[in-house]
């Protein structure tokens, strides 16, 4: 335990996701030793994010305007919609440069243990969007874990009466990985998603 301001800083940093007590303490002491200009820039960036960043009114990605840059882009195709859990997933998919459609950010995944159900996500907004658009294919890109699988199954059942083509991102072995370290689910998915090699 430290005095006043230092302990308050450690406590606040410790509330961040993925930051434990030791990491919070390390970050706090790094900030104490940092140049005043560096700390001022950090504070300004935090204040700016708080004041200027919001969620896109269409897809719920992070945005600095009413709509995010992807929803404003006229070059994107409107008939394919990719559903993701969080805005960081949009960034991951965009880095591949493989997807040219639109997105819908749910704001999480179904997790009964954490008390998160479909009503806590942007599922109603997704359904409204699907009914009022030209979407013909829905790609469900939730995380390949229990919560992501439950969410994908729920969404697939929910939209099945709409006659959309519904697909799930394939999952399998990472490049550079060893088979012996792969878990059973990943290895099973890799077998399901195997492709023919044309020699």
C-alpha cells in the first residue's frame, strides 16, 4: 500500500481489463518516472477519446462521427454482413484485406455465467438491420470459444427463417504451430475445414 495519489493511480489502473495488481503498480511507477510532457499527452489522449469517440449509429463500431469510416465508404458491398463481438474484431478482419462487406458489432457474446444474454447484446438492432437491408449473406465471426459458439448458434437459429446464407468463419491450426500443441476442438475444426490440394 502506498500513500494517497500513488495508491489511487494503482487502484484505477488495476480496474482495467487484463491489468493485475503487479502490472498496475509497474505502470504507475513508469508514469511517475516519465517526462511531464509524456504524461500530459496520455491524459490528453484519454480525455479526447472520452469526449470524441462514440459508437457508429449503423454498425456500432467505434467512430468519431455519426457513422464509422466503413459505413461511410461507398465502395463496400451492402449484401454481405459480418457479425463480430467487439470493435477490435473489425480491426483484425480489416487487416486481412479480404472482406469488402459491412459489419455489425454485437458488443459482446452470450455468457450465462457472466449474466450476459441476447438482450444484453445488439441482437435486436441486427435483426432490424437485416429486415431493412439488401443483405443476402451473414458471416458470423464470433470468437471460437464457448461464448462465441453459443452466440453463433443462437444467431444462426434466429435468422434461419429469413432465408439468408449464413456462414461461420473457419478455424484451425495457426501457421507455424505444432500439431502436438493443438487442442482437440481446434484440431477437429481443422479436419472439418480441410481443403483438397490440386497438384
